C-alpha cells in the first residue's frame, strides 16, 4: 500500500510540474504559484514550509532555458544552485526529503559520448549545465538522503505549456521553416513517462542520483 504523503512542488506551473501534479493525484500535493511564493524571498519560503509541513519538497523551478541562463549568469546560479541549497538545508533540519530536478546538460562537455550512467563524472560546459551541476552538489551536501533526478528534453502534446513538439507541430501547420540543432544527438523523454518514473521514486522513497 502506497503511503500518502504531502508533497510541496516548487515550479508546479511549468510543463513538468503541471503534469506531475496530475500524476500524483493520490497524494496530497501543494503547488504554490509565483504570486503565492517568490523563491527569491527565502525567508518567506521558509515560513511557507513551516506552515505547510510537507513530507517531501520537489524543486522543479529555476532557469531551464539554456539561452536565458547564458545571458543571466548570476540569476541562473541563484535559482538553480543557491536557492535549492538554502531550501534543502532548511528542509533537512525538519527531516523533509528534498528532490532536485536536474538535467542531462551536466554532461555537455563530453565529445562523442552519447550514453551516460549515474556513475559517470559530469562535465558541464554551458552556464545552464554548470548551474544545475552546482545545484546537485549543494543539495546532496545538504543531506545525503536527498534525491537528484536528471531529465533529458521533455516533450508532449500540451496546449498550455510550450515544448519543442508543440512548436514543431505549429510551424508545420503554418508551413514555416523549422530551425534546429545539427550537431547534437538526443533521446527526448515523454513527459508522462517522466512523471510516472518520478512518482515511482517518490513512492519507493529512493535516494541518490537517477537518470530518466
């Protein structure tokens, strides 16, 4: 029998977060909007955690667009590393597990290697990858029982949240040219499969680093 837990999702309005909320309907899920909680107001975040008393905090917020991270270096490291470390450290004092959603971009410094395991040493090259890798390290330092989940590009049919599949379909329907990357190999992940795997990790109370 699956134990019912209270899960606080930070970043619940995003593509992954919104799908995850639906998939975790059997749990008690709290997903405050940006208007309810500003992650840059860390003391307010602490008070929110104290008030809601979650069993698990899942951090799927932060800067997720590579170009935006490159042009906003300081903000990328703040939201992808400093803030999750602060929250993870605060959560650890109350025995709250912290789950950090990371990325395959922590490996973007390799040449001619396409498959990575959890035991491979990350080599991030982009600001985005470096900020997420720093976030991973700090979250696991805050508590060895925390969890890092690395995702590759997510896709799905979603009229509310844009992703590369919906953009391609729209461009094809409008007979527009499609701009893409020609020097990269990826294996995009269906968002529904990602959320199913995350739910499994939560239900089994797994800790450590996982690749999806």
